C-alpha cells in the first residue's frame, strides 16, 4: 500500500503496530485497559504518600484485586474511556513494572527514590511517543478510515443457529448499499465510492480464512453476493464477515455480520 492516502493521511506506515482492532468509541476491552491504568496510577500515588506499603508481591495482592474489581465497571463508561487507550496503556505498563520492581528488589517507590524518578520519566515519555502509533493501530479516529454510508453485509447461508453436515459446505454472503470486487485491489484502481468493489474479511472461530469466490467478481462488474466453500469440523462455530474497502482497509463504522451454527 505504498503511497496510499486516506483522509489526507499516509497509511503506508499503518503496520507500525499490529492492527488488533479498529473499534473506535465504545470498545470495552480498551476501556478496561484504561481503567486498569488509572488504578495503577492510584496505587503508585498512595505508595508515594505512604498509604500503601510495597515491599513484596503479597503487598500488591489487595491493591491489585481492588483495581480489578473497580475496572470491571469500565464498560459503563466505555465510550469515553476507550478514547484514552493510546496514552493510558503505555503509562499503565510502566507503572506496573515499577510496582513489580519495588515488590521484588531492594528498590523502593518513595518521593525521593531513583526508581520513582525513572518510572515517572519513562511513563511520560512512553505515553507521548506511543500515543499516536497505538491510537492508529487500536483506536483510529473515524476520519482516518473511509466512511460507510449505507453499506450492509449479511451472511445468508448458513443462517444463525443453523445445523449443517460436517465437511465442506458453501457460505453465501450478500452486500446491500455496495458491491463486492475481487479484493486486494490497489486504491488507485478502485472506484471513488469506498463501498463499491469492496472486499470481505472472513473469520471462523476467530481464525482468518482465505476464501475464493465461486463468482467472477471484478472492479468493472462487481457482485452483490458471493459464495465460497468452507470446511469445518463437528461442533459449535461462529462465522464473522466484515465488508471493507477493496484494498482491505476497514470502513468506519465497521460493516459486519456474524452467525453461530452447529456442525454435526
């Protein structure tokens, strides 16, 4: 994708960090990380004030348990908390390392200790330097991604809750408000409308599948529905499909569908 620009931003450097999620506001796992980081800030602050004693790992059990309990409430404010993950996460990791060093070595966290100065400096520097790469990889702003206006994707076969026979069977996916192209097409060869000649990202039980459409979908003559074979073992399965731009860049908001089915 060298030289690719989205919303005025060069996305050629997108893989600075792994693209683990493109969830945007309301991501509960990101809100949880932020809440835990805030909890670690509080533990360190209380330690510096002499309210919490950290001399061994046992001393961290109660404070960390309290952080875990309070952090479980993070989904109640996930829309706002998730926006802070870019700088809160590296800061939280640094503070956790500082607490572990104080608990397992002769170093101590106090207002005048070298460990405290080092932890504060590293936390500040990491929060500033890693904020943008983490935000870009985990929590890209809406204007960073191509917009989805009316596109919808639906898994037609299998239906949610269906029971199918073990072995290979055909999955059918339809798109409305857009169309499906061959996938993996450079941006310069795609239509101006990001929802036309798009691509499908398919995962089965959280594992990415490389699928081959039975239909001949091209940029010039895209498809509104496609069929592809999938082979699965007996058991409960979940199929997740995301409709993306034709070069694989996610749309904002995400255009997805998922079904759960049983194989016998």
